[in-house]
C-alpha cells in the first residue's frame, strides 16, 4: 500500500507541473502568432500596453520601497556612527590634551618658560563630560594648534638636510676661514620658531583663562570661609576651655574662701591666693586669645615694628629689613604677613637648627611682599599635616588672593616668599 | 551624700572636689570624659550626680546625653547639670522626663558656694534647681501672655518658684513673710489659670509646663 501511495503522489505533482507549464506558456505563444495589424489587433496592443503599465507601476512601487529601505539603512548606520562618535568625544579631547601637553612640555624644555594650561575638568558621566569637552574653549584652541602644527611641524624635517650641508659649509666657512657660522645656527632658529609658534598657539584663550580665574576665586573663597569658620571655633574653644573655666574656678575659690573666712583664716587665705593666681592666668590666656585674633602690637607699631618685636622674642638673631614709612596695608594683609613671619620664625627656631634668620618686608607695585629666610638644615614640611601650621598660613594667604612659595631643600636654606596683593 | 562628678577640665574638677568634700559630701567617682559617665553612675548609684555638659571626646553635649541615659536606667536619679552657657533646648530635654531631681545651672553659680550647695541638696531631695537665666529666657520669650498681668512682686515670686525654691527660701530672699509669699503664689496661679498646688515640685512642674507650652 505505501509504495503505491508514493508513486501516486509523484504522479500528481508531475501533473500539476505540466498543467502550470501549459497555462503560462500558452498566452506567449498566442502573442507571437498574432497576425497582421487590424482593429482587433489594436485592441490587443492597448490591452498589452495596459498590462505592461500595471507591471511597471508595481515595479516602481517596489523600487520606491527599496529606496526607502536603503535610506533608512544609511540613516541607521550614520546614527550608529554618530552615537559611537559622540561617546568617544571626551576620550578624544583627553587625547588631544595629552598631545598638546606633551608639546607644552617639549616647548618648555627648549625655552625654559611654562605655557599655562586652563582646561575645564572632564567629569565622569558621559553627558557632563561631553558638555565640558565641547564647551571648553581650550579644546578648539588645541585643535587649531594641531591643524597649524600639521603644517609647521615640517620644520623638524627641514633641519635634517641642513645638517650635512651645514657641516660641510660651516666646516669650511667657520672652521677653516674663521668666519661666523651660517647654516648650523639656522637649525637653532628653526627650533626657536617652532617654540614661538607653539607658545602662541597653545596659550589658553582669554575666555578659558577667565574661567580658570573664576574657579580659582571660588576655591579660595571656599577656603576663606573654611578658614574663618575654623578661626571662630578656635576662638570659642580658647575662651570656653581657657578663660571662662579659669574665671569659674576663681569664683569657686573665692566662694570657698568666704566660707572659710571665719572658721579657718589660714585655709581662707590660701584659697584667696589660688583665686588670684587664677585671675592672673585668666588674664594671660585672654591676652593670648586676643593676640591670635589680631595682634595688638600691629595696631600700635605697624607691621615692621611688630615683626621686630617678634624677632626679638624668637630666640634667633634676626635681621629685619623693611620700611615703616608710607601708607599701611589693610589690617587683614598685615595680620596675615605677621602670622607668616611668626610661623616661619617659630619653625626656624624649633626645627631648622639655625641661629640666624632674615626677614624682608617690602612694598611692591601690586602689594606686600614678605620674605623669611633661615640658614638651617632645610627640609621643612609644607603639607602642614604634622601640625606645622603652614597649612593654616597658606589658607590665610590664599583667602587674601596671595601666593606663597616655600623652598626648603635638604641642607637648607629654608625660604618662604609671600606676596599679598593690596592697593596702596 | 554620695556624689559622682563628671568634669573634664582639671581646674574645675579639682575645685568641685574641694568644694564638695569641704561641705562634708563624699565624692565616690570622678568621670573625665563622656563615655565614662554612664558606667560610673550605674555602678555607684549616687545620691546626686554633678555633670558637665560639654566633655571629650566630642566636646558637644556628652554630659547631657549621659544624664538622660542614666535617668532612663535609674528613674528619678538626681542629676545636677552644669554648663558654661545655658541653652533653652537643653533645659527642655532635661525636664522632658519630669522636673523631679533635676538641676541645670551655669557654672558661674558654683562660686556662690552656699547657694550652690543648697541647690545640690534640693536636687538630691527630688526638687528642682533651674538657673535664673533659663527662667529669665523663658519669661522674656513670651510676649502676648497673662504674665503681663503679674505685679513685679508676683513676677519675682514666679521666677524663684520656677527656679525650684520653696516658700521659706522665697520669703527670705525677697525679705517678706511666708504668708505673703503664699498669697502671691495664690495670685500667680489664679492669674495664669493654673490649678492651685502647694507641694514643691508639682508646683514647679506646673509653672514650667505653663512657661514652656503657652
């Protein structure tokens, strides 16, 4: 039974094939056999043209679909590329910065002058990093430099053929004929040219420098606020733990003395002695607190006089150079300068091993300059973590928009150079 | 009386020790930092504790927190809190668990030795001792109130009463008879619309509650 069924099926499909063949081919043969033109054949032609038109219309629709598809595909590909491209923008900008940085270092090695940077920080999340990368005017400055460098970078290549020629010509001209060398110095000129152009192109644009300045001011302002807060807490603590506690203790002793007054005059007298000692200590501490806020001697004697007094009490032989005549700097500037000197002299006396130091106080066009130098063993800590107090001083100076440079190589000398801007 | 002291400042600690022993009290333990206070109180269960508010390690309100914690463990433990400045919020926290056996004084008051010792006794006996500054602040904080209807004398009586003094002390402080003190108190309670109450600390609670809430 199965074999017959299989055969039957085969026959059936064959049959169907034949049937289809005959139905599709028959009209074509009929077309070829079409006789001479007549009214009847005209109708046929029109009908065929109509059919062909329908065919073409379908083809056009299909073509439209294909166009649409390919367009969509291209858009998708372009979109994907843009997305990937956008994702790599921050990385690319960082790379550009690295290359520009390498060129800056390279130029600095030649000229010995730093080319400043004023980049915006590129934060972690893509959205922000993208914004920072695109907004940073330095990005465009760097790209401009890169484009230009594409051209003038060839200067380095120019130097190569100059060498053999230069050796030959200058060898004769300068070496033998004792004339001024002509060709080899040209290589130096080329390097100078490269450095000069790079310096001009790599300098951050004014807008970026302005942004950098704003950032700097925001930082120092935050520092000033923090320093002010720390100062207030310190004063509160000093008053609370020192002066106030001593006064309470003193009052307590007087109270006890009053109680003992009649029964035990000797004990009463002893208590009164204690109370007086505490009154004196309270006064001493109060003086310390006041001095920490604003040294009264600054008010009395001016900066140079106050620094002379500091020097006299420092235990070192200190030469103080400065001029007290003329207008005085603002109180905050004077106080900062005073504390710089106080801290520097304390450190010098405590750690440097020096017995001599020098303080220079000078008015400059833009403000006040204080220089403290000792002939000690150097190696002063700048971080201020180990209670060196320099950190506090640094904050105080930054709050006034000043700068501080500390140079303390091992073996000495230690030099602290502070500039505090103010108007005269 | 057996006393526990908590004070980090050596000068004041030594002074308090001198003062308390000279008055015949026994100092059973001395705590010098915040974390030491509660164990000392739980171990010795003193008749009264004298605690500084601000102590190491944080130099914030360690003494106050220890006092509250100790009173949660030992209900009614008499606690006299000393501070270099008074803070209304601290007074409210201390009195939150009842005014019985609570003292809150400025350290300055210790100098008035007799008054300080009297306040200590009062607190140990379950009374109240509040610093005049706390009361003054409470009274001046309020503007609108029936307090304005009080005569100056009645106001003085109210202040002394709120500080935790009894009629005898009020009478001797103001140099008047106890009978007139009694009369003034009656007037104050009537004007403030408080239920009359004669027993010491219930009276203080009523007054303080009034001052704190209205």
